C-alpha cells in the first residue's frame, strides 16, 4: 500500500457513517459494501492518489493491484445481489406450485392447519403460504394433495320440439 500524507480529505461513501458508531439500515435499501458502486470505488482511488506522499508515489503495479481488488469486490457484491434475487425468484416459483392445492401444515402458533393455499409471499428469505387466515412457512408444510372435487351440476337442457 502507499504511504499517505498527514492531511486527509474525507470522501463521502454511501452507507458509511462519520462521527457515529451506529447506523440505521433498512432491508429495502442496501447498506455497507452492498451500496457501493463503481463510481464510489473510483472516488476512493482518486482520493488515495490525491493524498499519497509525493516523495513515495504508488507504483503502477500497486495501482493495478488496487484496481483489481476493487473490481473484484464490486463483482462480488453484484454477484451476491444477483444470487439473492435468484433465490427469491426460486422460492416464489416453488411456493406457486402449492397454490390451489390442499395443504396441511403447522402455523407459527404450532397449530395444525389445513386448507387451500391462496397466496405465496417471500419475506427475509422465508417462503410463506396463506391458508385461510393462517400463515404456514414452507418447511412447516406436512402434506399436499389435490383439492376436493366440487360436484359439477349439469347445465339445464331445453327439450327441442319436433
């Protein structure tokens, strides 16, 4: 790494806090490294170059190594986000297979629940089926079957006169 001069110019980085050890994070908005973009990485690199010791400048191999590390970190963050989205999509798809089926399972109050699955939700990585007024997580499903057949009433026919 390069030696930095004693004067430092702060760089605003999304997700970082200054002068405080606490921060509030929402599950809907990324925080920390996951909120960094390629522009943020470039700003950090430029700040480092501006603040380096002029008597000991960073050599090209160090610069290339840091650029590579930053790109690798950004790629990892993007891959993590993509995999999270893929996982959520797979959970919704798996849950959709239960819609309209007769489901037996255990709800959050540890009560046996049975009925037709009418809704699938995914929150915080947990897939939940709605059965009537009850919620059953996918791991708590104990049985699946086709819904009971509803008796079909034949359509009224009108005799034709001849």
